[in-house]
């Protein structure tokens, strides 16, 4: 397969725009040029990349697989171009990072302000998602690095992880919940729960289920799962559902007047919040600067223990 970057850029533009005409307009080239590049790419791929219909161009199964690869390749090209400029002393370009909810709350605002003072011409793009998703995006190169929760069971053998701080968790309920002062998990066994976890949570240890199992109780009754902690807390604050979430989030300004910790005696295991990056792949100079600053800021947090080497050290 003899692919070119031009072909991949045209292909991604069509996938994003949904039609050849719109892609040509976004690229600033003639539609015939888009058609020509796309035909060459389809010849190399050995099959059609789009299904064309009245709703526009939709990716085929081959096209969907190529889109994943194309995003990675073109992302690395942009990253390489930025790195070369930065090594020449031109502090321009972009840093893409992801942050789990607690890292966002405790680190990111002050970290961003300090970084902007040092590198005002660098665009910072922040993604918020579950830690499982953030880890996958670090792996495929979509993110330079992530500040994510890492359980002891997580498979991160291909990543470098620097522990920033521990994240203890607790049961959280709305203020005024009839069981808000419960002292044992058994008192909560008939409640329904909202759980922040990946869609395929059976693949990883689930702290809520483990907590019930260790207490000798039947599995918790899950009303719903979400992809974001703040969605979970919004549900809890406006219902009688419970959740097992980081302790510090109960004190977040958005929720502290609406949710409270349920003081049960049973405690789930805490999880590390780590800076994750691809092993053996150097960060761009400005991404390295931001990552190193994140580790330094974490060292200044109360009860923070950094247990591994900072990136680049």
C-alpha cells in the first residue's frame, strides 16, 4: 500500500465534512482534486472507503479502520512539526492532555495559569473523560499525556506512570438523604447506585462491587452508569441514589451544598492519580514543560506523595 500524507488529509477531511464538496471547500482545493486523491487511496486500500448516499458519505468498515490509523499518523505529523519548531526556540504549537475529575479540580486551573505565563503562544487542549478512555487516548497518541486514575489492577505496562497523589473514595448522598447518617454498608444494601465507570466495566475491578463483596453483601443495585463524575454527582444531588466517588469531590464548590459523605465504617481502597505518557516516546518540549509542572504542582498539594520519577528525569 503506497499512501501519501496528502491522501490521508483528504480522506480525513471527507470523513469529517461528510461530503466531497464540503471537504474540498474546507481544504481550499477543487472537488476534482479531492475525488482524484480519494480514488488513489481506495485503490491502495483495496476497496471503497465511503458509502455514498442521500445523507452524504459514510465510512465503510475499511474506512473506519483507516480513519483510526490516519488520525494517529496525521497527529504525529503535527506533533513532529511542533517539536521541530520548539527545538528551534519557537514556542508555538499545541499541547493535548486529558484529566480525570479530581485532577481537573485539584491541579488544572492553577497549572494552566502558570503554564500560560511561561508559554503564552502555546494552545492547550484539555479533554475530560473516564480514566479508562484517557488511558486509551494516551496509547493511540491522541493525547500527549493524561492525569488519570490508575488502579492496582490496571494494565499500563506500555506506559510511563508518575504517581501524583492518592485518591480516597467514599459513599456520597444528597444532603437530607434519609440514610445520610448510616454507619454501615449493610444499612445501604437496598439503595440504588449511580456508578461512574467504563461501559465494559467487567474488564476491570469495580470498587463498589468489591466493597459489597468484602462486606458479605449481595451485589449493589446499579440504577445507571455514567461516563463522567460530574454527571454522577448531579444525579446523586437530585435523587436518593448513592455513589462511591473521590472524597474531595464532595467538597467541590459545585456540589458541597448539595451532597455529603455517608459516614459508613467500611472503606474502599484508594486509587492513585497518575501522569500517564507513552513509554519510550519523547514529549515535545512544551508538553514536557507542562507535564513536569504538573508533577511539581502535585508535590505541593496537601498529603501528596510522588512515588516515581518525573517525566524526562
